[in-house]
C-alpha cells in the first residue's frame, strides 16, 4: 500500500508563509512517512497507511493542533495517532495546551488499542523537556530539538534536508548537499517550501544555499519564492543606490578634483539628500559647506 493523504491537503501552498509553523506543516504534509520516521521516531512497515487526521479541537475551532497523522496498520485499525506540534519558543501556556490537545484526541479515539503519540518539534531548540505534572495529572510527550537531536546525515538523505541547516554538528558541505536535495525535488511547490525553509536559517549559511542553488540553474524557481523576490528587490535598491553614489563621485571629481575622502563624501551626500546636494554642487557650494 502507499500513503493516502487527501489531494487537497497534501500539496504545499505555492506561496508558503515564511514562518517555521507554516513551512514545517507543508513539509510534513508532503512527506508524512519521512516526517514520522525521522522526526517522531515512528517505525512504519511497508503496509502501513498514513492518513491526515483532524486538527481542530471540538467546540474550540480557534485553537488547532498543528498536524495529526493516523497510522493504519495491516489490520485496518488506525492504532497509532501522531500529534505533531511545531513550537519556536516556550510560552507560558504551552504545556497546558498539550494536555488539552491530548484530552481532545483521547475523547475522539477512545479504543484501548488507539495509541496517542505527541511530538513537539523545536526548530531552534531550547524547548520544554517533554514532561508536565500538575496536581494528579502527568503528561509525557516526545520533545525534539532540531539542532541537537536530529542526525544531519539522515536528514540530508531525505526530503527534509533543509532541517539539517540548524544542526549543531553539520558536515562541511552542508549548503551544497541541501541545494542538491532541493534541486532533485520534482514538484516545484515542494521546492518552494524547501527554499523558504532554508532561507529562514539566515546569515551566511542561507547565502551559501542560495548561491549553490543558482549554480544548479534554479534561478527561475528562486524568482517564484518569496525569498527570491525579496533578494531581487534588495539588489535593485542596492543597484540604484550604487548608481547614485557613482554619479555623485563623478560630479565631485569633475568639480573639485581628486579628494582624499572622495568615496566617503559621495556616500554621505547621497545618504543625506541626493538631489539637493547635486543642486548645491552645481550652484557652486564649497567643500567646507558640503562637509558641514
């Protein structure tokens, strides 16, 4: 058997929101078996069928679980219910919400052979340890720190490869291997999700992934991503600014000759009032007046 997830649910959005919650959920929906195995520690045989479960809490539709998967084994009974929550940082009410989520699932799946597994993914780490106790209630759940607990090698060999970018022990060719996995993905919707998720790591690592994707001829896909459009916008703005600086430098050199602080003065005049300073120079302002 193969995974069976409703077609109108599994496809990641063509313009995914640039947040961990939305991008993780899109990745989970597209690759439920990989996600359950690598992120939740589930052991699935080849006959198990993975179904999307309900995420809404009864009579409380404003509060939703992030993802629920039902694993139906060969006997046809969905014996395992996996509730996956994505949480970037601790909140005061988070563990109480986990109890409420468990209770709602327990009310829906009341058979004794229904096993409820709760897994919390912390994309940046530093999460709760996975145990909540209060009065006579105790709840244990699986708490997974993406930077600390996941094997980057296993992630890189899967469609969840961008998650390896947060690993505390990454391989040296990390960016290249992530880009290779993204480029090998056949569906453009999934590529966009993976690209957006990879860009969330930020800093030089995100730029390395971006350049690796460009070397693989993925400019067309990058232009369709929110990150790609933002980068293009910044490049246009930087190009316009650089053009203003180059023009101001040429004007200063023609009017005052070579100056020791030519580059700094040109940038200063562009930043303060580009058009106004050009008018001042043309009108005969002295260097002292320009530098004041």
